[in-house]
C-alpha cells in the first residue's frame, strides 16, 4: 500500500507541474522586472541632452568606452590700451635785459658785445674837469688843494678825471638803438670829429672786421630815455 501511495503522490506532483507550466505563468517576477527596467531606460534616454544621448549610443554601438571631454572657458582677453601722450612744445623763454633801477645818460666804456644776441654792456663813468676834478683829487687821491689845483689847471683840452666807482654795468640792445660811430662798416675812420650812423648789420660788420675799433678806440655816450638805452654814440676825443 505504501508504494502505491508513493507512486500516486509522484503522479500528482508531475501533473500539477505540467498544469502549472501550461498556464503561461512561468517566472512572472522576472517578466515584471524586465518591463520596469525597459521603461526606466526609455525615460533616461528621453531626459538626456541630444549630444549626450548620441555619444552614449555611439559608445554602445562601438562597444568602446565613452570619453567625456571637458571644455574650459578661456579667460576673457583684456585689450591693451595705448595712451597717446600729446607732444608738448617746450616753452622757450627769451632772455631779457636786466638793468639797474637808476638809468641815466652818461659817458661809458664798452665792456662786451655779443653778435648772437645783439647786446652790448657799458661801464658808466663821470668825466670830471675843473673844480669837480680838484675836489675828487683832494678827497680820494691824497692831493692837497694847491697840488690838485695846479694839476687840473695844466690839463689839456682833452684831459679829464675818469671817476668810476660803481661796478654796475648797463646793457643796451644794439638792434633796437640808434648807433653813431667814428668808423664806417669797412673800418674807414671818419676824417673829422663827426660820427656816422650805422645800421645794426653794419655795426656787426665793423665789429667782426675790426673789433678794436668798436671796443678800444673811443669811449661812448649812452643816451637813456624813460629808463631805456635808446642811442649809443661813439665820442671823438683827440
């Protein structure tokens, strides 16, 4: 009896197994999981950007590993700024004549002349004759009144005391003054005591050709008007 029961039990198990397989319910869990995975994959592919999806598909098709390329944004290039400095014209200050406040007409010796600027400097002196000369000799040269008087009385017409105690020089712009000389521009001396007028260019010609005629031959009389030297005359003195 026991063997018959066993066989019957085995037969029932086999029948039940066949029945179970025939109903099509084999592995329902695996089927559900596969469907869910396919839906998830479809959603993921839909949400990815187009370029990433294409890259993924290409990688899957080729069977190779996908490489992510990182593109760094280049720093913004700051354009060079060129600063143009305007050219400045240097201010040229013309030198000006500086004379003492006390300017007056006087006899003078010429000290210098510069043809480049046209300036001539003069050293004033006082021409003392007669009693002025006697007083000066007594006060400054140690003469007695008698000796000074005798000396001055014996002066020739052209002799005098040159009183020059002031070291200041006066400057004249020879281009702007009237010039009268005892020489022509070529160095020819005037025959009498009268001077001859020269232009500035003639004066320069005389100086360049015969500087001693300008500097050492005769003294001058410098004429001042309104504090400015306006005329320079060479003085004939025998």
